[in-house]
């Protein structure tokens, strides 16, 4: 069967970088005589709607050009089980840190046309799928603040780090009421991360024990930390060695429910998703991904 690519891109992701990538995508597929069509998201037509309404059975592959939010939107629009390739063009690009797609655009395009197809897990939060993870509490508050407050002259990771430092000392732990694999838990936490990927915010390895294909959700809980200890241990979180702290617990689960709490904010794959309740579970082997190598 002849390959045919559905290319979905977010022109606002990476600003002018995305348009340059799309020109090279157009040239590449034209040169190899491979059928393709490029669809760009707009503020009124997001990726989920765009994919759902336009990706028909005539397409054999989907190529996503954008950041983690664009990947999330696109996979939530998928109704056909076809392989997905990614060209990162966001600010953090956290999900692709889990897969080998090549460091250059040329390598990433070759991965899209010649890469190995593997199945990976996704998660489901309420009715929305995720590929990288969910953050509730501190990192959810950061995304909420970024959505609501404009910071002149800052964008991408610089904007994210600004908001981290802005609330790092003042953010107070919140009460979480949860069911974890049908076991009731109540505790005060700064943050709760439920993930398939390892990295968030462009460089914080909150769930270093995560795997894309183990049929489990990786969970990170961070409890009460004094403001001074938060600043002193930021590097541990970036390196993924924060489990050495007594306030941190890393574990796996297959389903987790966070009960209603108006003081909590959440994000899904880096996009604001509001306040709980959240019902989260694993979707084993539910997405096909192209990469250059076998991964776990």
C-alpha cells in the first residue's frame, strides 16, 4: 500500500521555526514522491478537531509538527490506528525525550518514512488521553499562571522558569484525597505527577522511573518541603535523583482518582486542564509511534 502522510502542525508553536520546518517537510515529501497534506491548527480549530474531521482512511501515517500540547491534541483526534511520527517544535519538547527520532530535521524526516513502528501506552484522564503526563498541585499552578498572566519579553522555557521561581517559596502544600489502585489515600503534597514520560517543564525529571511500554503509570509525590529545601534541591529534580529526599515517593499504579479540591490546579501534557476531580487510568499499547530504535 502506498504511504500517505497527514501532517498536522501548530504554526504558533516555535513561532517562525515551525514555518521553516513545514517548508522542508513539503520539499522532502515532494522529492521522494510521497503523498502528503499539511493541516495547520488555528485558535478556533485546534488539533483534536482538525485531525478528527480530516484524517480519513486514505492516510497511512500521521506526522505531528509542534510541541507537547500539539501532540496531545493530535492523538486525541485519532480515530484510525495508524503510526505517528513527531518533529518537535515546541518550547519544552518533553515527550520526545523518551524516543529516538534523531537530532536534526533530516534525521527526523527519515525516521518518519523509515523508522521502526512500536506500540506505546497512553494514559486517560477523565475523557482525555495523554502521552507524557499529568501534574497536579505546584506544576499545575505554574501552567495555570502561565495561561492567565502575560509576562512581557519572556517565552518558552524562560517563561516557565520565571513562574517556577515566582511561586517556589510561597506555594503551600494542599490536601490530596485519592484512590490509588482502589486504596484510599489522604495526604498533604506540594505536587502529584502521574506520567508515562520522565520529563516536564523542559528539564525536570519528575518521574525518572517511567516507561512508555510497561503497562503502568509512573507516580511522583512530593510532600512538605520548606522554601529553603525547595531551592536547594531543584538540581536533584532536574537530574531525577529527588527520590533520595524523605519527602519524595516514586511508585507505579494502573489507576488513580483525585477527588474534588478547588485549591488544586492541573495540567495534561503541559496544557491547563482545570481543577479535580480527575479519574486517571492506563491505556496499554494504545498508540503506534515511529522511532529509530527499540525503546522500553
